[in-house]
């Protein structure tokens, strides 16, 4: 799945390595859904963002609320709660993501993180023992680029350039794994990286425009970088 000639794989964090903690979301919205349905609602909202071609987080949050079964007359209040929980509550590891990241590193690829975040992504990833750029617990990565800290966010190609400079590699030798077309596929492609779309529910209707995986663990087989 990782293209030949790639030496490093860069990863998004939200929706790829970490996800919202669904327990407070369910409590706030007064719904009783299993974890998978909550997770589907998140990725369904990402699909809507990609389909619409513009960023409006209230639309994103409204899709989540609708998919979680919130009645029409409560949607506005639900949108406000979803926004608060998404931005203020700690996120949690996605099952299997850390193991998948370790497998990519074990296959011989160098690693970095590039995330649109709120200034604490490096600490969150280290706290959950997913990865660290400072020798902490989890898989060793070479840099964690947090948009809040560097002042630029995806899909601006400049944020990928920060990671590429740290790696000392040209974009053509790097792949990028993210869960959106709008931020990740478009941004990575504009920066010259090879985009890979993480799409757990096969929701993307982009056809063969870019490759897809359902989980981080699906990225590598027996072969490492060429």
C-alpha cells in the first residue's frame, strides 16, 4: 500500500491515531449507541466535509448529531455540545493504531506526525503511549507538527514542509496518511507527498483518485521501503 520509493510515512493524528471519547458525547446528547455507531458518525461527518468542499464545523457537528439520532428540535444544542467536547475533552487512542504505527516503523519507514490540533497533540500522543518525538513512551517519531504551535494548518502545504525539513527528505520520498480528502489528501498532494486516505467505513467516493486503507495496520505487508 505504501508506494515504492518512499522512505518516510507522515501521519495525521485525529481520526487516524486518536478519536473522541464517546462516553461524554453520548451522555451530553442523551443517546444510547454502541461505540461503532458513534465512530461511524464521526467519519460520516468527515465525508460530508469532503463532499461539500468547504469547512464549516457546525455542519460537521450537525452531521454527527443526526447520525447519532438526536431529534431535530435538539440539534442546535447538540451541535454546541459536540463542539465543546471535541475541543475541550481529551481524545483517546484508536484501537490498533499504535500497533499499526509500530508495524510501519518496523518495516523500515521513518515516521512523523502532522496534525491540525490545539497545541497539545504531542503530549496527548505521548500520554497514550502511541508515539513520541522526545524519547517518551510509544513508537519513536522524528517530529510532531501541531498546527496551533506552528501557525499554519492543513491543507496549506507549508505545514508539511516543516516535517519534511526535520526529516531531511524531499516530498516525493514521503507518504501521508489522513482521514479527510479536504485537509489530508489535497494538502499532501499539493505539498508533493503521496496521499493515503484512511477510510474505515469505505465512505469516500473519490474512486481511484487516491489509495485507501481502513486501518493503520493495513499499510504494510512484508516489504519495507525500496
